[in-house]
C-alpha cells in the first residue's frame, strides 16, 4: 500500500502554453475520396466534411480570440514543387502561402480569415 502512495498519481501530458497555436491541417477529409475512388458522391461528402470542420474551427477560434480559418479549403500545389515555384503560391502545413520578395505571406480571404489547403 505504501508503495502505491509513493508512485506519482498523475500521468497527464503537459498542458500547452497559451501562445501555442496549432495550425493543424484540416481534418483529413480527403480520406473520403481516397478510400472511395469510384463513389460519385465522395467529392460532395469531402466538401461537406471540410466546410463542417472549418465552421467548428471558426467557432473555437472566435471563442478563444484567435485567427479564424476561411470556410473554403483550396487545392494548392505543395511547397517545393515546380507548380508552386511557377505560380508563387504553395500549401505549407495546411496553410495557403503566397510568395513575396523576401519570403512567404499567409493568404487571407476578404474577412481576414486564413485560407486552408490540401496539396495537389
């Protein structure tokens, strides 16, 4: 009994700090189309999944006072590809980034929400 009391009673992971912002990629809604390549409705379901995910993330971001994602998920060339270099736009970590003279700038919609993407 005494040995059990000597063991730490909490096994929880360390909590994130307030400044840690996760710009994780959208939920992998593209899995719907990859797993059902012959289903004609898979693209509609994927789009619905992405819009629902964006609305959920917008709600959480609004409550926490953080930047909100756009409701649109764009198909953008992956960072480092020839298309990304040619067009000056790339999908980096699920975010749409625009090439500028000295680096990259995050793409925003008309309501100043950041665009999310899926790499081509």
